[in-house]
């Protein structure tokens, strides 16, 4: 399954835009500030229920409007319509006309990933961004992961509320059994996934950077302890901070290049290539038997990369089994080959060249 048609209404600078997409490769060209990135952002929101650029929903809604709407048609043996509406009350999603019970349903129906000029933030920013990256990959590889993730989040929310209210330990500990059970299963899924990711990412790091990459998953508590014992030891700290200080919500994906921690030790261009290596490795791990095929959004890939590095990135991207949607300043992008479908954007409007 791939995204064949998308309609965007009142999303950033886009008033009402409707486009058809090729199942393999669509190239969207246009000048700066023409709306190309906003269009990719809308497509990303359709599959994730959130933006890759901002957490502020009000920043996504077109000025003067009260809601945004993104509707996509995914090709299957039939057709499935996905929709997401954003307003002051939050995001609401529908699949085939029915209200989605969670945004995870969108991700299962339309798996989408992006490599954009800000992709280096995956390396540069804190652990939470890398946890989101990791969890998207695990979600598509281990079907039960989302159940443990959701149950863990619920138990953690309740436990933290009790801690914040300065409830006695007997009340706080009501949530410990669920927290431990789902937290350990969640963490085990992540650990298995990182072992697979490490192999693919190491090969891609050599190809893109010529450097040896090593990944390690830090589980979020002292690995010499069972999670329950770690919770017991952390009680005083939890009580003082008013929140749970150990667990998968504190986990980290650590990265080392040629034996050195990457943060603050590599250039912006290297950070971008390393992040791209991780994202492509994630796509390579996408289940071959899945009825859906990932969509990869590539926003202005030439930004901050010299010709040699760009050629390496494009070579790896083109080798993947994905639906590719690419934006560029120029209507021709020889490194990517001939697109099956071309579109031109200008001032938020889309046309065929």
C-alpha cells in the first residue's frame, strides 16, 4: 500500500491543495517559501498525528482559520481513506470513515519517515527524540510493542500523579506491578530492535561517513538490577522530584563514531548523514511481509551537503523499497534519476510542469 492522493486544507500556507502521487517516486520543485515543506509536513502529520517541525498545533492551522484537515487515499487491493483534523481541541483521526482509537492506527496504515534539513536534531537534541525514533521502528517490527507502550504510559501517568500529590507509598505502589511488567517487556523489545539496527546502521555509516558506528541501548535504570529493585531504590528520589526517575521513559540510544561519543564532536553535515544512516537503517528493518510499504519524504536533500556526500545519500535512498516523495529547488534532480511524477509549487499552489 502507498499514498496515492492527498488533500490538504488550511495547513500553514496551504489553503486547499490536492495532489496525486506516484507509488514509487514523485518530485516536487519550487522556490523557497513556496509551500513544499508544508506539504511534506502535512503528509507526515497524516501518518504520525504530529509534526516534525513543531509541537504547537496552532502553528499548523492557517492564519485566520479554526481547523486544519488532511485527507489521504492509500492504495490497497481496494482503497482506504485516512483523515486527520486539527483544532484547538486537539488532533482527531479517522480510518475508512471510522474514528481511530489511537494515533498508532494511523502509523500502521501509513508508515512515513522523513529526512529533512533539520534531521541532525536526531543526533544533536536530547534522548526523547531518539526514543521516539526508536519506538517508531519497534512498533512496526513487534506487533505487541504498542500494547506494552500504552499500558506503561498509563501506569506511569497514574504513578506520577500520585507522587506529585505526595500520596503515601502504599498508594503510589499500586501502579508498580503494571509499571514493572510493561516496562520490562517494552525495554526488551527496544533492546532486540537495537541489536538489529546496529548491524544495518554500521554498514550505512561506513558508506555515508567512512566511520565506524556503534549503538547501545541504555534501559533507563541500573542494568545490574531488576526494574522493581531499581524502583525501590529510587523511592526517595522519586518522592523528592514528584515523578518516577527510573524506567524506559529515561532510556537513551547512545551513539559512538570511531569510538567517540558523537554529540558535539562531529560537524553539522556529519550529523545529518549519521541521522540519515539511522533512518535508512530503520527502513531496511521494515518487515518485508508487511502489506504496506513505507513512504520516505526527502526535503531539500542538497541542503548543507557537498556533491560527494549528496551522491552517497541519494544512492542509499534509491536502494530502499519505499515510496519516495522529494522536494527540491530545481525541476531537475539528476542524482535521483527520472521521477515518475513531477509537480511544481509556487505560493502554496501545485501544478504539473
